[in-house]
DNA sequence: TGACGGTGAGACGAAATGCGTCTTAGTGTC
DNA sequence: GACACTAAGACGCATTTCGTCTCACCGTCA
C-alpha cells in the first residue's frame, strides 16, 4: 500500500479523510452524508476524525471546501505563467476559471442534484471564502500591475463576475471565450482599475 | 402540465411514485433514501404512498424492481421479432440481454457505488425474481420450440448464464458477441434441451 | 345537493439513526 | 517502560424516520 518507493508522498491522515469526504459526496451528495460514512471510507475511527476536525461535520466540510478551492486556484495559476501584461493576465484568469468551472463534473453534478447546496456554496455562504482564497492566490500575480489595495478589489470583482456569468450566462458576454472576455475586461474592468490607461 | 393533447397517457400516481423512486435512487443511492424523499419527489403525501404500497419502503422497492425488470424484458422482447429458429432465438436473447446489461448506466452506477446492494439484486435476493419475470416474458417465444416445462428450465438457465457472464466475464465466452454466444449455446444449451438435435 | 373515494397536510408515539464524548486496549516509537 | 496515536465501541442525547392516524379538501357522480 504505502510503499516508500511510491511517487505519491504518503498522504496524511487528514488528506485521506478529505479524500474520503470527496468520495462520499460524489456518491451520496452532501445532504446524505454522515460522519460514519466518511470515517469508514477513510478507514479511520470516528474518534480520530473528531480529533482532526474538532467541531465535526461543519469543520470537516469547511476544510474540504477550502481544499477544493485551493486545488481550483492551483490549477488556475498553472495557466498564468509568462504573462507580462495586465489585460492579458485578466483575460487568461477569467477564461481559464470559466472553462474550469464549466468542465467540473463534480460541480455540475452538485448543481443538478442539490442546487440549493451548490448555489449556496457559490454565493451567499461560499462567496466570501472564494474571494478570500482567490485573493491569496492571485494577489501575487495581479499585484505586479496595480497597488495591493486595488488588487484586492480587482480580484474580488473578477471572482464575482466569473461566478455570475457562469451561473447565469449572458447573451452578450461569454467569459469562456477569449475575445469576448477581452472586450468585457477592456470595457468594464480596466477603466475602473487603470483609469490612467482608460483613454489609450 | 398534464395537457390533454399530450402524447403521454397521463401517468398514474403509482407510476409517478416509481419514477420518483428512480430519480431518488439515481441521486442518492438505495441506501440513503427515505420514504419522504420519494414522496416529495413524486409530489405526493406520505399517506398516499403508504396507501399505494402498504408495507412501506420494502414493498415500494419490490414494485420498483419488478417494473425495472419488466421494462428490461419489454425492450429485450422488441429485439426478438421474426425469428423462426430456436438457436437464432436463444442467441439473440443472450446477446441482446448482455448488451443491454452492459450499456445500462443506472446499473453500472449501482455496481460502482453500492456493489453490495446491486449484486444482491442480481444474485441471492434478486435472481428468483429475475427468473420469474424472464419466464413470463420469454416462455411465449421459447414455448414454440420446446415443451412448456422444458422452456421454463431453459429460460432459467439462460438467465443464470447471462448474469454470471455479465458479472464475471470469461476469457473464453463473450455472450455479447453473436459468434461466441452461438458457439456457447450450441455446445452447452441445445444439447441439453434438444437432445434429438444434438448430433445434427 | 349530498354521498363518496382519493388526496394532502400534518400530528403522534415508537423506532432507528446519527452525534459527540468518553473509555479501553492495542501498536509502534523513543 | 513511558509516550503518542489509534481503532473499537459504549454511552446518552438529539434528530430523523417510520408507520399510523385524523381531518379537511376537492372532484365526481348519483
């Protein structure tokens, strides 16, 4: 099993539990999961699970969502190398993020079978967390072009727009399309965050 | 909604409930379903559900499985027209049944996420029911070639073989392949049920 | 109109399930 | 041998689910 020669770096117990949570969620949906399901799937006792995530299901689910988001932005950031222009960077961010959202089978399944839960985690409950983690991941990149304070507002704005257009596509804007996204960003984003360049 | 001009013949309450059960099973799996889930999905009160299926979940699930099987054999029988030879008929039966089993997404999902439940319904618990319904559907066809008593044994044998080879494929026999199935039937089936033709 | 069957809503107690904490015993490490 | 970590599972409590029941409502038909 945990062969020392294996390429994988022997996942920690915490990671095993979060992986198990993912399996359970895909199998049964968030609404139907119990602590025991996750503990059994992870091959871990319930006591261990409470030790790792004091607070039970709420804390565990929060950790799960954070990890999912970190994975999301890690994949996203991997598409953002070697870009030396703010507009190009923002276009790539919204296009890649939109593409990834659209191709996320897990998310699609959640939206289909548990729309309430899924929408909540993308809006009222989840959006602050999304913005927080997006900020952590994207500030280092965006910060090269705009002041840190502005960068925060910019990342938040992008996150809101990507999610909004993902959940309710527009007839006029397609953030999954580079052309359309560039036009959108040039019109609605850059003027607000680079006023000195608005007339260029 | 229930437009009178609609082609569909206004599904009965019972059918609506069984449809709802199917939706719930696909969404959550059999292990996690509650009576309320099905009642809500069907837009029916719990009282009505108990009125229709006295005995609750067990009775409802039994009815559900029976309907699924009847659908299965109805589709199967639709592939069996205009065959006037016993061997051809048996080949078509096992090939079509195997193909249908292999392409059944619902069944595949069940086998993946709830192997215990799925296997039980194909073997220890479910096989008698499968054989019973297979007999009802196939006896009229097979009965043209062999006596009724023999026909029952033949249908049962075929059902057992199709399920066995579906669950655990063989290196030597592929009942989804017409050539292979014909060879299998000529070797193992016909000699036992048409001994007079065995040497032909 | 009034009787009647079918239904939704929901109350009810009983049973089952899930939760969170705790204790115990086992295992590997230092 | 002390120690940290864990699986297993018992415990009491809260919640959910079950199965039955009553009642009000609605459409149909006499």
